[in-house]
């Protein structure tokens, strides 16, 4: 009698084990290939995403940081100077990094030199404009005063991310550059239905509508392109910093600290922004003081 199973059982088991080993090895190799492929795609996807992020950030930086360029013509003092007949003084463009060229004030005591630093989103600027725009225009038109308007962008961060102060000041610079004698009318029109602080303000298309509605008729297409391109935004930022850092030429103040800042013959107006009579009285006093200091004291006649 033979003890044990069939004589061929052991080789069969070996074959099955060998087949299982081969199959397991194939599965391991296949899984390794799959893992390598997944890692490749994952790493490639991360690399593509990283490149996309870098490109996006670069585009944002390029669009948000405009290279310094010349300022607008007719604003070499960082403001537009309007005189008799509502005519704007013509000046060459202020070049990048150049110092502003202060306007020459009338020191005869016969003309009030009014300077106003305005942010077109500033509600107090709107109050002063509403109360005093008409009488200032009357004085300037008749030759009794000049007014120099300095657009600044102090409230750029206060318009729900649209940078309305910056865009509105840029638009004013565009008008000064291309249609200077319309500057006063356009600047005044920006305060009509003035957007509220913290609101998005006007879109560029709405600002361009103000250009049209204010009566600007010269180089309108150039002005509109200038608004869309933000041509003078770098200049607005530089002019704003110059006003905030000082010095303020021909003035008793070192720098502006808020808007509006209103100077008459170099003296800051600190009265009511909504009382035109109080402002008119301040202008008269400033004129009188300028006249008294600019008029020489008569010399007594010999023997008198």
C-alpha cells in the first residue's frame, strides 16, 4: 500500500504558485506604472497651475502699476489755473520725477488767487462746490480772481474697489490736456449727483458721459481713450503724494492734510464749507491783507 496522494499533485501546486507569483508581479509592475503616471499628471497639473498663477499675478501687477509717464499738459503746477474769461493757462507737460512748476500768483492785491485741492469722491468737497462754485466762476470770469484746481486721489480705497477717486482725477487731467478751457466746467460737473463715499462711484463710461454733458467738444475721442487707458493715473498718484508731503508753494501751510483744502492768497480757509457769504468775506479780507503788504508806504515829502 502506498501512503500519500496522487503522484502529480505536487507539480500542479508548484505551477499554480508560480502562476500566482507571476500574476502578482505583473500587478505590482502595473500598479507602479499607474502610480508613476498619476504622479506625473499630478505634478504636471501643479506645474501648469503654478505657471497660470504666475501669469495671472504678472498681468495684475502690470495692469495695476503703470510706468511713470509725463503728466498732462496745462497742469505743470499739479493744478489747472483758470483766469479771466474762464481761460485755462497753458503749460508744458510735467515730466516724470520732475518738480512741479508753481504758478505765478498775482501779488498786486487786486486779484484773489484761489487754490482748491479736491477729491471728486469727497463729500465735503461737494459741499464746498455746491455753495461756492457759482460765485467763484463769476469772480474768475470777470477777472477779479483766479482759481487753480488740483485734483487729488486721497479716497482711492473708499469706492468698493473701483478706485473712483483715481479714475475721476485722471479724467480731469485728460480734459486739461486735450481741452483745457473746458476743465472748469468738467471739474464742476463731476460734483453734480456726486457719488457717495464707499459707493463704487461712476464707471468709465459714466465719466465719459459727464465729459459729453459738461459741454466738452474738443478732442472728445482722445479724452475718452485717455480715460479708458488711465493715461495719467501715475501722475495723479505722484501729484497727490506731492500735495500730502509738501511743500505747498506760496502758502502758509506745509502740506495738505485733507480735502478740500482751500487757499486764498496762500492762506487756508477754515470757515464753513457751506456758507458762500463767509467764504466771500474771507476772500475780501485776504485781498485787503495782500493789498496792504504789496502797497509801499508813502515817503513823506522833504521838509513835511
